[in-house]
């Protein structure tokens, strides 16, 4: 029952796969004049088989009632084991002597614990047995929430990155990449693991993530769709739930413009 390291799908991944599968089924079962517009029906059939196999193999299965207590016990045991000797946020930011070796040792010791922990967590989420200590169900696989926030000062004295860089006063405010509440919420919806790692990201990493989130929150205006690249059009469609698989560019653009007109 335990020791399974299979990388299961997260709820949003399951939902997206089901929606794509439903869209493919609807397209393949549509009237002949609609099916005739499919450029490569064999590829669509192949994608449908792959999605069905993916959902069958990687959708988290709920635990039976008789298994639940043991699963929760094992989940908590793994959390304690992962937390033990885990480098703190302060060590990860400031890189004192020995921090890299400590992290590598911790990572090696938990190379099986972490995927097992995430596997059980996703099955607990599917069961509806999320621990009360979690603010969001999506946090259940976020290992970063187990990381200690700080370390006694004497353990980080002489760190490569001085303590003063942990604060944002004076001119440093201008170079700090800050996130609004809306952006933090979007980051959590995008990937709870990434959102949980924000505290240990450097400014360049935070800037890349912020730019990606802003693209999600600010769709391409309808007036720009005609000149936008196909990749930009598909990203804009994905952000508002417009299906793109097997469809022509002009049909996707028409749907996006219709949505903006209704708004």
C-alpha cells in the first residue's frame, strides 16, 4: 500500500485532461461537415487513447475507509521525516558554509520519501481527508510548507549572502519583485509547489514567475488577436477556457472576440 512513488496527477491536471477528452469525443462524434475540418483525425484518435490511459493510470484514487487511518498515519510520519534536518528558509537564502552539502544530504535521504508523501497526499485529497492544518487542499503536496522558516543566527554567521539582504528598506525596494494578493492567488492556482517556493526564489526567478502570471491575468485584447502569434492566441484561449485542440486559428479568434464582446 505504501512506498508507491507514482507521480499522480493534480486535481487541475485531471480536470484539464477530462475537458480535453470530452472536447475530442465531441469533435469525433460531430456531424460529417464538422469532422471534415479535422486536419489529422488519426492524431486526434491517438491523443484520445493517450488521455484515457493517462487518466486511468494517474488519477488519484480515494482510499477505502479501512485504509484511511493507516494512510493518514503514514502521511504524517513522512512529513516528520522530510522535515527532519531540512535546511531552513534562512539557510537556503543566505547560503552559509555547509548549506549546500546539508541540502544535498537531505535531498538524497528523502528521494523516496518526497514522492511517496505527494502520492499519499493526492489520494487523501481525492478521499476528502485533507488535514485540518492545511489552509488550502492544494497545499497537501507542497513540501515547502514543511521547511523551517529560520535558523539560529550563530548557524548562519559568515553566510555568503549577508543578513541585511533579507530586508527590503531604502533603495532595495526598487529592485525587489513583489506580488499582489491577486498574483499570489494565481500562483497558488497555477502550482502550489511553486507558490510555496516563492520565499526562497531570487529576484530573477520571481520576475519570470510574475511575468507569466501577469500574462495569465491579462488576456490578449481582441484588437490585437489578428496580429498575435498562434502561440499567443492559444495561450489567451487557455486562460479563458476556449478549446484549441484540432481547431483553426480563425475559429479560436472568433470565439475569443465573442467572449470579449459579451463581457
